[in-house]
């Protein structure tokens, strides 16, 4: 397997800067600890910039220690806040099997605006 050094650096920076920005902007964005936890769960599944993460709501619920229904309500709230976009898939889809895809680019945009000194994405364009 060949690695792309610039992509590896980009991924490393995103995995560090996004959670850091999220923590620093938590109060300003009025995010609860459950919302932060769920966003972090989505972020750990975001391995490819152009591929949306699709963790199961049951897995998130198990890891956070809350009900699946609480995960569903929280995801709906994050979407209303404009931090994520959910895209539904068909149960017949062999890859996604009915799981939602989560577009996190709205979150990244908001975090770039709220914490510009961290420059989440500008570093990738060296």
C-alpha cells in the first residue's frame, strides 16, 4: 500500500484541529456534552475527505451510553443547528444498508469561522 504524504499530513491535521476547534467553540455553539460526543463519534469515522462517514446510530448509542432514540434526536438537533447534513440511504444499498451518511462540511465551515487561528483547512494547500 502506497501512502500519500500530503494526504497523511492533511488527515493528521484534520483529526487534531477539528476536535480542538470543537472543544474551544463548544460554549459559543451552545453544544451539549451529548452533542459533542456524537460529533466526535462521527469524526472518528471520517477517514476520507470526499466520503461521508456512516456509523450506525446503535453503535454511537452504545459507545456514548445513551439510547438510540437520544442519538436520533441529537442528530436531528445538530442538523437543525446547521452543523451536519444527513443523507438517507436505501436498505438495499449493499455498502450503506440504510445507514445515514453524514456530511460534516457545515461543521468544518462553522469551526473555521469560529476558530480561525487554528486554520483547519488552509494548511492542506501548501
